[in-house]
């Protein structure tokens, strides 16, 4: 409230200063608040003037609340396609002619002398201003509620942005000042409520009705109406007697004691506890407070109504999270993935997830690393899936931690389907893929104007270890190969074609050599094409080998392998850094976060990530020593 008052005061202050700069001075006029009501519109007749998309939306809302919409539109006007479907199905009646004043008094219900219940004018544009004003005027004269599109001054009512969940309805209005803000505020408010809260309200209503019926049968309440304990939604606070001490001899209070008790449950129980009430809890709640007794003690409640059991239902259910850990540095984790690492009860990690990431795992959390090696990939994958399913059945929160992004050659979609088919729908958290971040840390812009206008991400290893079909050469293309360094010789051979291409000059520009492979025309890659091998990107021991397609195999053989790594191919590899005429050059170390350490506590600097990593390293050593 203090924040709202402050903002209002600040707004008034700014507004008054602005007014002071203009002549003549005008006083700030605040419009009175609108009266928000909830109408029972079942069987009502709503006239909709117009046939555009807004008219279709108005018809949908009328149908939703049980009213009958009648559309009046000129024969020349285009009818919205969705509105056409409603007219064909008989949900909407359409009158194709211009609006007539008599429509307001001849198209309505018989029981109210054929007067329309509400009118919605959806006509737009300057040419319809006179018509809109006229309809608004005669509706006001006859006291018919009217809503005119984008004309608050012509409206006698407006439609709020609504959320409906069974008996629960939430409406937000900005009084015609900013409808988009109303929609956003409504989304924010709804996000704070427990899921399916409308069902809980329905059950509370069932309990309330049964209390009235049972107490009336026992002649405790002479009038079984809700007036015994006022439940009007518009009451701003509890009555002064809400928490008054009730004596055993107070007969009048005894008549409404159970209703009072239910009201206190609604007032003081957490919303998540209320939302967790199931149908079979209704009898327990009623038994917990019998008709002729004072509120039971905790010991008396427990056998019939265990609130702790309700609270347990509102706790997170078993869940599986598929998360990407990024290219390697803990500083590149998303906040969501970092939180998942801290809160998961079981973690299943890929073999190539770097140790700085694993060091963030709390010591108490069991960790299983994929035991993948050549010839055992499928068995290791199935082992992780089985472990994950077993943990989920035990109520655990399972984090499937992958390198990079789970949907970029990470089997993410396969695992999603596998767990979903077994009744556990995964939550997927993105990660920074090494396919784009590794070239960046190596000084290779994936795209660069005039050099590269296309990026292709490929795998160097297909299913069951088979070599995938290589991409054809195209000028201006950058290709990133993941999982390719262990078979780089075969990959480079397939890229340059059956016979090594030397590249030919056409019109002063280099082109690949056209080869025929399997009867298909295919452009092989010139051997002079620049490339870069990027290993352990964003880690302290990052290494970059810059070469060309002709010498990259020899470079990797001479320098050795430092997985995980990838191959970047294309002219973009030499936009920022070159080789200086050498067959290949090697760059050691990672400098991506230089200059930021003192600001955000990133790689190797500050007290943030560095101290956290040290703590995790000590915990990890202790964990490994006990395994």
C-alpha cells in the first residue's frame, strides 16, 4: 500500500509540474471508480453491431455466458471467418442490413417487452463515428447497457479482462485507459494462484451447502439462507464478531458456529492447502467440527482431518527436468538450471559435463555420470533412463543434466517422449549451445556481413556411429560440426569429395568443385577453406586450432585431442583472426570474461563463482572419497 501511495503521489507531483508549464492552468480531474458487477446473462439477448474480429470475440463471450448473440451488419460488410462458422452452426443469428433504432425494442426477450439486454458496437473508423454516437445516445435514453469499441465516453459499461476457472472469475479493468495493461495484470494475478483453484472453491461451496442443510435439519438454524454468515464477495474485511470468543451458552452464536469455522478456514488456511482439498476430504472436514461441539483440538482433528496430509499434497510432485549446462563455464549457466542443480534430489549427468559444473552440485545430492564409451552408448543411455524412472517413482526431483542445449544433438526430444509415455512430463530448460558460443569464444563470428550469411549446425556422428551425409559447399556458409573430432579424417575426406578439390576461380570468386556422388550433383569444399577446432570452450583450458581443410587432420593428429570439441568451417573463421601463413596455429587458454571478474564475480575473479567453486570442490572430494 505504501508503494502504491508513493507512486500515486509521484504521478500527481509530475503531472502538476507539467501542468504548470502550460497556460491556462487546469485542475487534475480524476474520474470516479466504475461499479464492477457480475451479471447472470443466461437467456439474454445481446445485439452486436458489426461483423469484424471484435464482433466475433463479443459473440464468443456472449455464448460463453449463456446469452444469445444477434449480429447486425450491412450486406456489403465482410464477415469474419470465425463468425461465419458460428452463424452456420446456429450459435449466432445474423441480420444483414443496416442498424435500425427499432432493433433495440423488437429483438429482445418477450418477458422484458422485447427490449435488448445489451448492445455491443464494434464498428470502427471515422466514417462510423456518427453511427456509433447515435446508437450510444438512444441506448442511454432507453437505459440499455451499451459498449462501443474504442470509445469509453460512449460506453455505459466495459468488459474487463477475465479469467474463468469454474466458479472462480477474476476481472481486471483499467477503465478504458489501457486494455493491454489489464490483460497483463490479469496474467500476473492468475499466476499467483494454485493450479485448478476453481475446483477447490467448488468443494468449499459443497461443504458450505451441506453445513446449511445439516444444521437446518437439526433445527439449529431457522433460516437456511446464507445470511446466517454473510458471504458477499464485496465485504472488504471480517465483521467485528469474526474472531469473537464463543461461549458454550451462547445459543445464537452456536447456530452459526460451523459456518464461522468454515469462514476461518477460508480466511487463514494457505491457498495451496485449500487447493489440495479433494472430494473425499469433504466428510472429514465436516466430521472434524461436529454440530454440537466446540472447535476440536489438534489431537481430535488428526484422525478425521489431517491438515499435514493436505500440505503434503501441495508440495512439488515427482518431476523430471531436462536442462542444458551450457558450453562449460558455470558462469554461462542459466539461473533456472543453477536452481535446478541446487534443488534436485537426483542428478543424472552426461559424461562430458565439465567438472566446474559438477562442482556446483550439493554434497547431499546423488550424482550418476553416464558410462558412455564406444560400443556402449545405447546401454549407457538406457541405464540413465531407468535410473531416472526409478527415482521418479520414489517421489524424487530428477535433473537430467546435459552439455550445451538439450535439444541440440542432446537426445532431448527422445528423453522427453520416453518419460512422458511413462506418465512424467518433463520440464525443459535451455542451455547456451556450444555450436554458437564456442565459435564466439574462439573469435569466430558465425555470421559476418559480406562473408557469411548462413549458419548450419551438423553432427559428425549419426545414429549407431554411422557417418551422416556431408553438407555441400556454398559461398557465405558457416558450418559447425558437433561430435566430429574423433572421426575428423573421414569427415574431411567426405567434405572435399572423392577427389580432393583444389577450388576453382569463377568470375574472381572461389567455388567448390562439382562432384557426382551416388548419381547426385554435389559441390565439394575447397581445400583452402579456413576452419577452426574449438575444444573445452569457455573452460580455463580452452584450446583453439586454426587451420584449413587441407591441414586440419594433420593438426589434430599432431596436437592431440582435448574433448569436448567441435569443428567450425567457413570463411568466417578468418574474419577476426588469421593464421599468418602457417599451416595451423594453436591458441591456449580462455579470455572470454577478462575485465568482468571484478564486476560480477565470474571466471576466476571476485568472491562469487570462485568461492562457490572452491566450496563445491571440497564437497566433491568428500563425496568421491565415500564412494
